[in-house]
C-alpha cells in the first residue's frame, strides 16, 4: 500500500490516537513532516526519514546492498518518507533517493524529524507520552 499524505505542516501522513503498530504487509508513505508519526511498541520493522520531495519526483528506498525495496512517484510535495515491510532488517540503514539522488539515510526503528519525540527517536505529535500515535 502507498499513502500520499498531506503536504501541509499541520497534518501527517498517518494520523493515529493511541498505539500505532504495523503487523504485516508493505507500507510506503510520503507526506508532511510537521506532524509525522511512526509506530510504537512491537510490530513490523520500519524506516522513516525527512527529505525534500517535489511533486512528480521519483522517490525510492534502497537497502544496504543498494537494492530498491520501494518506489513511487510523489503526487504532491512532501518532506517525510516512511517504509515498512517484512523484509526491513532490524538495525539496518536504508537510503531514500529522490530522482535518483541520495536525499536521506534512515536506520530501522528511528526517526528524528517531526514534532514530539519519544523512545527510539520516534517523531510525531499524537495522543500519548513522547508524541506517540495510535491504531489505524
């Protein structure tokens, strides 16, 4: 599933109120970084990064072996890239590319952008301690 979230800073790609956990499947999200939320607790591994993305740009996520694991064309401007898959390796670093150029690196389970914060470098502004999000 690919989510093209809002581009305005007052909204996030994912909007949760409580625990936000991914338990399977592939999820790629692009959107605003202003209220970015990432999963909390146990669940499937994920990566998230801040990157400047223009509408129409080709966005990719590559693993440590430079294998493209996700790709999409941005439907609007964005500053946040999120990817989760059963194939995301715990503790590994991934690269976000925009139009073929490296835009950011992301370590599994960490995101330092957005508003809020919390355990594991989770960004976002949501309904709980440390800016955690919720079920969706």
